[in-house]
């Protein structure tokens, strides 16, 4: 099983991707918590210039 939220950093961009195709990427509380954690965990990274949420 894959993670419901995938996080990657590339070239100053934080990519947060919701990966729940079986649920049409609906946000459960667990998924919402994972998305929030991804942003909060990287909020103070001076190398990041932009964040992109997809899914």
C-alpha cells in the first residue's frame, strides 16, 4: 500500500501530493493531518521558495 500523502523537495519547491485514487483523493482526517504535517514540518526550511499541493 502506498502512503496517502507523498512529499518531495526539488529545486526549492515542496511537492505535496495526495495519493488516494481509490477514494478519489478525498480528504480523511488522517490525510488532512498528513498534509498539514508536510507543510508544518517544512515551514522553516529556508531553501524552499514554493509549495505545491496536488492530488
